[in-house]
């Protein structure tokens, strides 16, 4: 009985350590607040790509890197990402951070509010957000603008095959309320998270 208890406890501890390894680092609490204009968008020209399966992490990241003038495609980037879940190929947040570890860019994972998110965006670089519905699905999109008077937020979404926004920035528009609902993605610790990427 004691031997069974020992091995069971050891197995449980090992499982916890493995989960901890794959989920860390946890998001930093973001406290940045700036005077945010009523509307803001990143109007720099960028290309839209459509993902094939669950490569949204890489497609969102490639979009940000193209903002910096890098010639990157989502599928090429996805092959370089680690920390993918078996079967689905979904990339854990650590996969995005790990990709940038030894690069010319600094990626930071934050947990914050809509105000801190907008404060990061107005610094001039698209911001990757994670939206979803608990264990049913999670999806990375790239925030490129907002208009508070219209209660709209603008994204690059690699699930979209066409540019649905016309003259508006990005290729997808969500109402602010609907975005906040999706952003409250049902994941403990990893809800209301976003990635900033900047040159070192």
C-alpha cells in the first residue's frame, strides 16, 4: 500500500511539473495606461494570409513581423514553432515566446484590461490576442485598431479568406462587447492575455 502511494504521488508530482513547464512563463500583469484617443489604427500596408488548420499563432506572428519589414509567411513560421499540442497542432503561448527567445525581437506575454490593451496598441505595433471558448476552441488574432465611438475593434484574423473590412484596418471587425466576450476565453490565468513584440 505504501509503495503504491509513493509511486502514485511521484507520478502526480511529475505530471504537475510537466504541465507547469509547458504553461510557464505565466502572463505578466500589465499596468500600462496611457491617454487613449477615441479611435486609433495601424494603417501600414500588410498582406493577409489564410491559415490551413490550427496555425493561427504563426500567422498572427508573421503579420506582426511583416509590420517590421520582415518577409515572413505563416506556414513557414509555423514549422519553426515548438510547444504544439499533439493531434491538433495548436501552439501554446510558450511557443510564441520561445520562438523569439534568441531573436532580434522581444516578445512579452501580458494579462490586462481593455484599457491596457489599447495602451499597448497605440505604441504603434499590432498586438496578438488570444480569444476562445474554454477547452472547446482557442484562437490567436492580431489587433490593429479600434473606434470607441463606433464600439468596434479591428483585427487581422487568419481564419478569414477575404478582407471583410474594406477601407477599415485589418480584415475583420468585431463589436467591442463581442470581442470582450471572446477575450474572456474561459482559461484560468490565460484569459485577457496578449503578446507585444518589439525590436530589441
